[in-house]
């Protein structure tokens, strides 16, 4: 049941009052368990919180804004007095703030009872999980992790919305919003790898994170894993395995979107993409087995490297410019050359373009398949330098081997599909 449906069900005036009382009792139940005994006990418990929630509901139901403010001031003054007269060994204001929040939720429940009840449950949960939250913040999160999280929040929630969402260069390619959004994605993927490493350990955490990250951007994942490898050299092999796993995830995503446009093409591409994925998966597992066992909870490092993220964005922008200049220099001699050049910037977009041309009967099925293979091949021109520049030589070499396996699988599988299919007749003849 949605919040709007609950609000409609609570349209009778007595129900919102009961909700306000329920909110107070729910929060008061948790406070009562921590109230203590004797002269050091807290002033407010189950009954006080229940009455304060009901007071908020009655004040709002009276329909007088002055009365709502006056009753709220009374609750706030009572909370301050209880704090001043209570046990000064505990300087916390949690109980007093919770009392004022309970009154506010009682007021809210008269117009939005479902929202008030939902927030009341969240407040009670925050109070009940106090020990676990304190332990998590103090013992599990480092100062550097907190700084990285705040940096990511600033990049995603403050800087990104302020950037212009339009090209600013004469060629119409460099969109600040798009490029910075790519930086945010790279940060998020690096965070994903870091969290997976902490939860599952360095051997398997990065592999799982890379596989998931490939559904978003395998190039960003290569850069993010490179930054992890550079910061923790003992995890270079596991980071490379994560980068290669991201390419496998990217191939799976590519197969899905091609199939949505051209079901015929997905059958043709099943052999090249499947062979490439199997070769890379075997290599990634071999890299994981080479990684020493390291506890994810004891590993140091950062969630992401700002320098590596910026370098990655600069590389993507540079390759986009190169692709556009090549297209203007060569013109449009054919869909295959165009697909290969477009692959420098975005393999998925170029591949879907080829699938669209094939579905519309503008190119043959074999030509479209070759175009997709060319697109993925040229796209590796971005991943290899990104691996060396962000992760160093060892990481770069390991990722390069995975890239070569991908290319070998693509072209070998493409040759098999070409020889077992209609071959040159489809390539040179009429579209299928």
C-alpha cells in the first residue's frame, strides 16, 4: 500500500490522532528501555513520549497555528529543563531531541499520517541501533574513508548539477556535464570495488565488483581498478582480474542491448562474444588464484583516487576529439570505418548503431557483425593506455593480456561464424 493510499485510509479524524499516539508510544518504547532507574533515570519514557505525540496531534487538529507553536515551545522547554536537571554525566541530547521530534511527527500525522508513521519508525530504529551505529562509525570507518565519501558527495550532488549540460568546444563534443558525470561514475565504481574488497577480501571482492561495474562502464572500471592496484601493489593481480571481469560484464550488457534492436544479429554475435568472454573469464580466475589471501577488513587504501579519475576523464575527452577529427578527415567511406572510429569513444553506442542499420536493412548481417567486432577492437585503444596510466606497468601488462584474449576471441569467433554462415555472399550481397 502506497503512502497516498494510507493517507486516504486515515482520512477519518480519529485515525490520525491514533497514529500520533502510536508514533509517541513506538519511540517511547525504545526510550523506556534506556531510561534507567533511580535518581539518574531519564525524565521521559513510554508514557511521556506517547502523550507528547498525542499533544502534537491535538494541537494540529485544533487548527490554530499559534497553539501549535505554543505547545511546541512548551515541549522544547520541558526537554531543556529535563536535560538541565538530569544526570550531567551524560552530555548527550538524544532523548531531548527525540521528544521534540515526536511532537513534530504528531503534528505531521494529522495531514500526512503515513509519512509521519514512516518517519517515526525510522526515528525509533536510529535510537534502537545506537550501539551498532556508534561501533560502525568509530571502528569500521576510517578518517580517509569518510573524507572520500564526502568528496564523492560533493562531486555528485554539488558540482555535477552546477555544470552546463551543453558542448563548450567548437566541434560540439566536450560537454562538461557529461564528462563530469563520467568522473562521478568512475568514483562510484571505485567505491563499489572498495566496499566489495572490504566485505569479501581482496581476492574475490574486486572480481565481483568488476563484473557488476562492467554493466555501467568497463572503461571507468579499468581506471578505478588501476587506482586500486597502484595504491595496493599486492592486489595488482586481483585488480586486473576485476578490470577483465568488467569487460565480461560489458559484453553481457552489449549482447542484451544488441538483441533488443536486432535479434538476428545477437545470434551471429553469440559465438564471438561467448568465446571472448570464456577466454577472459579463465584468465581472470587464474589471476585471482595468484593473488595472496588478504583480509578485506585489514586492507588499507582509499576508496578512489581523485587524480586517477581526472586523468581518466581527460583521456575520454581526448579520444572523443580524435575520433571526431578522424571522421572529418576520412569522411564517411563506409559504416565499418565509422563504427571502428566511433568505438574509440563508445563501443555500446557504435554497436547499437550497427544493429540499427542491420535491422533497417541498410547493411548485411555479416557486415553488421564485423562492424561490432571492429568497434570492440578499437575500443580497447582506450582501455590499454588507461590501465598503464592509472595502475602502473604490472597492472597494465596484465590488463593488456586480457584485452588481447578478448580481441583474439572476437576475431576467432567471428571467423567461425563467418565460415559457418553465408560468408562473402552476405558481406557483399544484399542485406539479410
